[in-house]
């Protein structure tokens, strides 16, 4: 399915709604829209030809042989989505979709004493927090050396979550831990920058605490997330293929530069995120209890997924209107043709009558003018001669 399953439950025009894998923003050029459509077509092929059949056997055996995984998803009474529109691009939605982006975020708690001492020792330069999530077991040795060498050039202290052997170039300003209290570190006043792989949870925690980011995407939806980070102006993105000691050092300095807009943009985004009447977790709890109290929420669910595709897109209506228009045009054209022929026939008759009239008027006539008997006889003889010829 496409990003956050929106494409399954809500109208999603491809002209401004990016599909998964396209890595475009909501402001698309012609090339971007073409790329978006092609990625959507490929995603649909993968879903219908590869993913869907995998689930169909289980659904047919244990649920209903007449349904499929897409119908089950679209028939859900309630959707809880890890999305907030301070980060996500605006898009159409449905009444049964509840947005709980950043539901796991919370105010920071005090750090362990040793970690707090390390944070305070950073002085006015502050601390950089780096974490690539829990999925990534370890980085390539060369990448580890690049990170360690770049951090050694910085005046800031660095808290680096890394499980594995320590690189040889690590210096005293870098603290490597197998596990870090990420939310609490991001909420610490000494934290100046968050280096992340672009995971959704880490991004929302950084937004919650107002910490600008340097994103280095590695896989899956992280590339899509970094497109949004760049569009919002709250992070700089560094591709793994471009990563070296120089580019990493310069990117860090660029984000930390007070003259750059990253810090101010993040402050605005964070302020918007917090300005809400109900927190994401409280919203999730309310709606879950709502569904349990009322034994569902079918009144919020659209029945559009039960419509055939040609009815959903009004193809039959368009075909009917076009048919009426074409039939009307054909009748009009045939009527005009018949009228033209009728007018043409009348015109020929009139032309013939006019020719006869002109021929008659060219000859002297026996009019009411009084002539002598001899003149009348001569005139009548002339007319008879002309008529006989």
C-alpha cells in the first residue's frame, strides 16, 4: 500500500499527493507528476500481483472467500495514523481517520547523573545527538570512521547511539552508548542538533522538542520523510553516497549556523505542533473508547469502496453525457443537411421561374396600350413566329 494507507481510504489526486517511492513534494512540476504517476502504477502492480495474493489464502480460509485484504482495510470503522500536518503535506482525508503523529512524545525526564555531567560539560557549544534507530544493527566500518573523524573536528559534544565496536578515530568529545534515552536527550536544553536516519518516531520527537536535524536516509520511508524535512526547512539532508568527513562536518556546521533558517523554522513548526486542543495520545484513547462504546463507527465510514471503479470515477456518467452530446450533434447535423438540400431544391425552382420570366419580358407584349388594327395583327404574327421557333 502507499504511504500511511491514505490511498486506500481517502481521495488521493496524483497531481499534488506524492505516492510512496516518488520522493517528490506536493509542489510538482510536469516531470514530478510523471514520476509520481509511474511510481503509483508500479506500486499498484506490486500490490495486486504480489502482495495481495499472499494474504488472499489466509483471508479465504479464515475470514471470507468473497473478500480481499483491500476491502478489509477499507471497511475499517476507524484509522489511527501517525501523521501530523505540521510535517505531512496537506491532503484530502475522511471522517474516520484520526491523526496521532507524535503520540509517543512526552516531556523530557532527568538524565542519569553521568549522562547529565557529560551534557553540562559541553558548555556554550552544546551537544549533538546521533541515533539511527533500533532496526539498524551496525554501520559499515568505513562509515563509522567517517562519523568519528567528523565529530572529532567539532567543538560540540556528541552522544552517539551505536552497538558494536568503537571506531579508532573516536575522541573524548564523543560518548558512544548501546542505548540512549532519546526523548530525554532531545528535550535537554544543551541539545543543539539531532543526526537521524529519518525515522518517523525520531522526527516527531525532534519536532516535539524543537531540535533541528541532519537527516541521512538509509531505507524504506526514510527517503520520503527527508523530502518533507527539506520542504519544511527544518533539516539538511545528506545522501549516504555523498557522505565523507568533509561533507558531514560542513553539513553539521551549516545546520548549527545561527544565520541559517533551520533553527527558526523548527521553532515555528514545534510551536504549531503543540498548539492543539488535545494531545495525540489523548485523541487516540478517546476514539478507541468511542468505537467500543458505540460498537463501531460505521457512520464515519464512506461506502465508496463498495462501488465499481467506473461508478466511483463517474466514467458511466461521462460516457452518458458524451453519448447524448454526440447523438444530439448527429441529429443536428442530419437536420442541417436535409434543410440545406430542401433550400437548394427551392432555389433551383426559383431560378428556373426567373429564367422564364426574363425570357417573356424580353419580348413585346400585347398590353393594354391601344394599337391600330394593323399594328395589333403584325405584333401578334411576330409573337406567334417567335413562339413556334
